[in-house]
C-alpha cells in the first residue's frame, strides 16, 4: 500500500507540474516587455490594471505639496519643453493640469486606500521603459555636502573649485588637460582640504563650504566641459578593487583613504569637468530652476523624461542591507514607494534606465544618498 501510495502521489505531482508548464503559470513568466507606441518613446502607458503598482506614499504630505508647488512655479515660467523630450500628450499644459488636479485630490484623500483609488480612476499611468524595455530603472542617490574650506589658498586648503573661464564654450578641455596645464588659474571660487572632497562636489553638482569664520559659501552648478562622464566608482569595480554589490559612496571614500596614491590617476580618467558659481541660497536648485526637496526631487535625463512632471518611484529592497539609512533598521524586507517630481539632471543620468533621488543637505543625507544603489520602477502620470 505504501509503494502504491508513493507512486500515486508521484503521478499527481508529475501531472501537476506538466499542467503548470503547459498553462504558462504566471510564476514562471516574466512581465511583458514594454512596447513603445511610437519609435523613440521612453514611456509606455499601462492599460492593464493588474500591472499597476499600489500607489502608496512613504514620506510626508508637506514635502510632497512643497515639491509640487515648485514644479507648478516652473510651469508658470516655462510654457514649452526646452530639453528635447517629446511624447504625445505630455505638453507643458497637460503636465501642469495633471499636477494641479493631483494636488487637489491628494488633499481630499483621507488614507492610502482613497489615494490609490483616486489615481487609478483619474490618471493615465506611464512606465519608464528602463533597461532593455523591461522597466528596470537603476536608482542612486545624491545630496548636498558640507565641507570646510577657505576663500584663499593655505597649507590646509589647497584644492579649488572653479568658475567658468572667460570665453568658455563646449567642448572645453578634458580634466587631465585642465589640471596638468593649469588652464583655470585665476578662476578659483573657494579652496577645500581634499581633492576627493572637491571631486564629490563635482559629482553632486552643489555644495556648502564652511569658512573658518563660520560663514558658509554656497556653490551651484554653472556648466560642464562637454565631455563624457566616467564614474570612478565603476572604474574601481571594473578593476576588481571593489565588488559591484558593495559599491557605495562610503566604500569608495574608504578605498581612497587607504590608497591615496591612486586617486589622481582615477580622477583624470573622467574627462568631464564641472564649473561652479556662487549662489545666494542654501537649498540647491535643480536644472529646471526650482529648489529640490529631499526624497521628492529626482534627477533624470530631460531628453527622455518630462521636466517638472509628477512621477512615482518603487525602489526594490534587494540591497537594503547596504542601504540601512534609506530603508530604516528592521525594515530591510520592504520596498520603498513614493511620489516624486522630475526637477533635476546629472552627468551620469543619461538614459531611461537611470534616476537619482535627492536626499538633502549634510553628512547624514550624503551618507544615505551614497548608500542607495539598487533597482526599481518609475511611473509618470497624466490626467485622464
């Protein structure tokens, strides 16, 4: 009886397995590829409700409303997209109307269930095609560092940030040519303690410099040299110096603290150079000319995504152990989902498969931003 029972159970399992394979059970299926409606489209409308994420928000209402208002200010000033993004329906007028309608409905919603229903009923949802049309977007973080510095060079402060030189035009010289030939002498804005600190402000695009008097100087992005950006973190991975799964800002800084003699050679492999200007505001402004808001502003390629638009980010937790500051202790299994406004751009953000989340100002924000290095999905909205 035992042998017959075993055979019988084996037959049931075999038949069940074959049935699963023949039926194409969803557990063995990949999500369908995102097929653009028109050649060159970087967003695809999701028409199957089963493919929509749950629209919840993990951050404060006030910060979202503030960021929405900043984008609305942009749409008041700029009536036509100046960045080259063109997709049917995504006019500045439609994007502005979408924001206003969302803001009104968001204020009326009393809980997450009402908010999700409001979006599903009233908005068309478009997903970024991501990498290979699979919808996977690589999310990283950025912030505004605060470093000690001085307005004049000293033995302690020797590494300058530069303003644009007279007669500047793209393409300018490469980083190696600029530094080895001293091409920017006389254009110094401020001096820092560390060459790596100066370079990290190049990557972040803005910074606060704390002078010996206690006063702060604020610097913001003015222009770039026009050359290709090459990530020194990616170079370290390719050279086998840091495992890819461990690459964060902390590990990068730690590596060069232990191998300071390698820093200069790696920096000069990145041809792109950033020029700065002194600005009167502490909170940095994004590329569309509005203040960026922590956990609400993202940097994307403005040729492929709508400047100022309302979006929704779903960030996976597969690297949560490396990003404890983002997920929070004890929450490493949960993904993050939140509404964002597309208000900035960056040197390394040049495809529909990349997005940078702004974390804020100071050491903690920089630490958390530097630890975010994972994947997710990005969705944009238009009012029906």
